[in-house]
C-alpha cells in the first residue's frame, strides 16, 4: 500500500492588520480610515525592519485586512491592489495577504465569515499555509482585530492610538507602535 505524503510541519504566524498597523491610517474625529489613494499610502517607521526580524525568527507574516469600501462601491479594487503591490515591494518578508471586501454594516454577504471580527481570514490562511494557530499572534489597532484574533485562538497585540471607539475584549498586550509589537512578540517566544 503506498504511503501518504508527509504532512508539512505547522509553523507559527503573525497576522497583521494593514491600516493603522503597517501603514498610516487617516484619523478624523477620533476614528481611523484607510488611505484613499496610493499617494496617501505610507508605511509607519520601522515596519520593514520589524517584519524582517519577525520573519527571521521563524514567523510566517500574513496581512489580514478588511477593505469594505470596495464592497460598498466607494473605493476601487484596483486602488487597493496598487497599495498591496506597494506594500509587498516595501516589505518583502510578508508571506501572504488575505483581503475581505465584504461591505459590512449589516449588509449580508457570503464573505462575512472572513470579515474581521470573524476569524475566517486567519482560519483560511492557517489551512492554506499550514500554520499553527496555538503559536500565532494577531496585531492590530481596532477592536475588530483583537476580537478576530481571540476567535481564532491566537494571542493578540493592540496598537493603541487613542481612537474614540472602545475595545470589546482585552488584548494580551497593548503597545504604541508596530516595532513595539514586534518586540513584545519576540520577548514572549519560548526559549529554544
């Protein structure tokens, strides 16, 4: 009887929100919004180096981003994809990108299981990339990111910008920047 191919070893991942985590968000009246144009798309200082350090430490870096304005018809998918192309070129250590265009706001969409705070993007990436959720993290700047991470069974790091919206669940860690989040994750790694 032929033997089955070996199952790949599961790897730890860091799931990264995009806007307000890797790149600058637009804040109006205490609420964050994504950049509207490629010209507005700008990484935070230290993001490429912090991502490279995390990847070198053995983490698979996966961007998980809600882009509901595409689903609502107020942003083009082409502009969002141009931002993602720039992100990939500026941060080559990113392994994978998951995007949910579901419009949200109570509008029914079959993709809603993927829209944060639902854990679908994390679960899909874990299956596709053979990721170990028990050793993984979610980093983000909104309550949706923290709730999503908890629903997927990963540890969470909240980047606090003092928005007017409240968290719904407590994160495992709270920091002020993505490089700070990377430092927390690296410090929490088990000794070899």
